[in-house]
């Protein structure tokens, strides 16, 4: 992806032609972009799951 949009601006659309075929280098590129930008905690992420009997559950985790 490109530069982070200005506050209030629409984020660029995500399309397959702009993604790496291998997810690992894609993740590293996004992480590097977040670390260079205005993101305060680039290693923070929201992990969401849905159980068979429960509704969605989301929590914030640190990627280490």
C-alpha cells in the first residue's frame, strides 16, 4: 500500500494486484509502513474470532 491517508481521508482500496503473493513479506511491508508513519503502536493488533455457540469476540494483542 502507499502512504497513510490524511485524517478524515478515505484509505486506499486494497486490491490483489497490489499485494505480494507471499503473505509474510506483505505483512513485513505493512509493519514497516506503520512504524514509519503516525501509528503510535505499530505492533498492536485486534484479533477477532467467532465460536460455534458464541458471538464474535475481539481483543487487542501485541505482536512479538
